[in-house]
C-alpha cells in the first residue's frame, strides 16, 4: 500500500512535468500526421499493387517504429531525475524518513513511471491502430502483440534510466543512456566491419553486446510480430547477417533485464547517503 | 523502560586521509521517553548530521543507536517517529491537504482516517484556511507550518525538529513553542535542534552542547541556568583594587562601554558584591541582578572548548 502511494504520487508528479507536456503535444502532432499518410495514397499511390492489408500493415509498422522511438525518448526524459533530482532538491528527505524501506521508494517510483509510460503507449497505440484502420479500412489485430513488445522496450528504458538516476545527475544520466542506446542500435556497423575484415570475433562480440540493452532486438521482434512472422523465418532487413536476426527469447531476456535493473537501483539506493551537506 | 534515544559512539567521517573531517565524533547520548531535549551548537557543529544519522538519511561511519528501543532504520519504529528537516523542501505542485494526505498514506493510514487526521493537523498548524492552496504559493512561515504538519501527522512518540522556527515570525515562533509544550504534555519525546536559545530555554528540560562534532556539555536546564547569577553594574570611580576584588569574587567578568557584567556562583554573593563596591567609595549608578541567560552559558561553553 505504501509502495502504491509512492507510485501514485510519482505518476501525479511526472504527468505535470514540462517534458511530459511537451512529449504529449509532440505525440498529438504525430497522431495527426500518421492518418494523413495512411489516407494520402488511397491505398494505391503509395503502395502500388500491394493489397490493402499489406498497406495497412506497412503504415502501422511505420507508426509503431515512431511510437517506439518517441516512447523511449519520453521514458528516458521523464525518468532522468527520478531519484537524483529529489536528492538535490531535498524532497527525498520527506520520503526516506517515513516508515518505508528504501526499496519501496525505488519500486514505487519505478511503478509510477512504468504505469505512466505504459498507459501512454497503450493509448497512443490504440489511437494509431484506430486512425490507420479507419484511414485504410483495415484493422490489423497483430498490432497488439507488437505494442506489448514496444511497451516492454519503454519499461526497459525507464528501468535503465532509473538505475543511473540513483547516482548520476540528470545530464550525465542522459549522456550515458543515449550513448548506450545509440551504441547498441548500431552494432550492425561493428559487425559489418568484422565481416568485411573476416574478423569473426568482432562479429560475435557485436552480437553479444546486444545484451547490454536489448531494446533494438525487441523492436525488431515487434516488427516481426506485426508482420505475422516468427523469428528466423525471414529477416526484416534484406542484407542482415544471421547473427543479427532477432531471437525469439529476447523479450524474455528483456523482462529479466528489467528485473535486474530494478534490483540494481534498489541496491545502489539502499546504503546511499542522501544529504548534500557533506 | 528503554530510552527514547540511545546513542553509543556515533561517528560520521567525511573525506579520506588528509581531507578527513569528523562531523560527529564518538557521540554518547541517552534521552528518556517524554523528555524535551535541546541540542545546541554553532553552525557546523554536527547537530544536523547527528539527526540525519538517526533518521538514516546518512549512515554512521561507526557507532550504533536505537530509537524507541529499536535499531536505527527499523521501519516499525518509524511509524511512531516524526521528523522536520532543516530547510525542508516540498513538492510544490501539491495542495496543502493533498500533501498531508500523501504523507499520511506513507504511514499506512486508511482514507477515512487520513481525512480526519489531515483536517486536525491543518487546524493545529494554523493552515485550515489554506488547505486548498498550492504549496508553491506558500510563504516561508507557511512552509514551515506544513512541514511541522507532516512531522506530527502520525501522532509521533518521538519527534525530531531541526530548526523548526528559523523561518517563522514571532507569532509563528510562539505557536511552535506552544505546540512543543502541548506535545510534551502528551508525553511525546522531542529532540530539538535550534539556534533560538530563548526557545530552548522555554521548552527544553535538558540540553546538550555540541562543538566540532563532540558533545562538550550535557545538563538539566534548571541546574545549568539557575545556579549562576549575573549582575549588571555601572559605577564611577572604581579603583584597580576594587576591580581586582570583583574579579576574585566573580566566576566570570565582562566589561563593555563602562558596564560590568559579573557572573556569580551563589545568590548571597550579590549582596557581597554590592557592599564591596559601596565600601570602596565608588559611585554606584546601576546594579541589576538577573539570571545568566542560556546564551551566555552557551557562549562560555563554546569559548572554553574552542
């Protein structure tokens, strides 16, 4: 109940931040643009001879990619100062001196951010699905498992940013998280270098590095889910090497990754001095 | 019956090697239930660090302590502990009643219980009329009041107040003083960190003086203030011989703009002093006996231990 009180409070607090408001305005613009694109070709100009279902699926794939990116960016920006800013401001004192375990504060904060961002993704996803569906006349139900995977990605970014926010100031946290995100999103380049130079170790190494932040792989899994394909059946990217094909267990790994991140955050916060006076 | 606060060898060290600073050094202190204890000391003495260690905001480098018979950090014990930090910061977007509702929920109170308690506390800290105002719009005094509100919302058995009146006007200070006395009468143990020595004098039964991290004096306020007596003297034509005699009689002598402030150990020495000055042939213009204020005792203690 106390953890839930912290979660509700976090949700209330975060929804009022400028970052969230800016993100919502941007999302509304995005919602306005996607249906225009899906109806602009009337199912012919843009898609050529592909059938209506494929056209709808492509638009949803495009919308899903955008939502995945906007959602992850919003998850990062809204969670950056979750703990550190509270320590800096001194507002954390009123929480840690109450009859709560420190892990309850971390879990409460995490739950607040997760609820907010998951709610955001689900509402946005539903709105996109409806607008694309109404625009193209095709309602693709496979969109929902894909949205669940996008949700998982967003929870991952919340969890990772929360860990850093227990000990890093906002800007340092942003730099670290974005570097990790950009690095793990571009591991194919390292792999390609390995392939070109026949360096198999570099290829395997770049594949293994995907475990540092599994969001890119799960994003691809979401695209596969939307396309109705199973991992390994067909690559998303034609030129993709086999080591970079998304693995079906990656979303299970991502769930484990989230649990580890939350555990790490509680571990760092557990014995941290919270006064700035020293 | 276990003590409300039992501190054994509590130490906090900041920095490493040459830069090492002992903010609190081997503190030993026992405070009984129902006591109002004044914790005094100059800036940087380690008062806030001590309270922060007791509240587990920071962790001791060594030593142990218990609150209400439970080890530091015990969540059950915190159910009956209230805390007002120095320079308390708030979540400004909340309204006063929302803020207290939130803090009450952290004590596990049910919604119906919370509503009653929040109204009661708002009334107690004089913010009933501002219950729907955002905390961001509050004055410093109002912020301090709402801070006290969150500290007492759980009817604490043990209350830590770190500079509770620093931002308050005289009326606010009097209100807080009355509140402390009321809580004391209800049996609440209060640990008061304050620079307002007059306030400590009016509310505390016992004081401890901390300087450079070390507890240099601990005493009942009665036995500290009452035995010493102070006399303000203004006199013309005081000879060197008379001054020497006064110096011998006094435990402390201060001279400022022709006024002598003589501290004496016993009350009967006041008459002796008056006679001594009159017999010397000096022209006595003013002779005002008074008790030694806590401020003088505080200054003297700090100077002696500098």
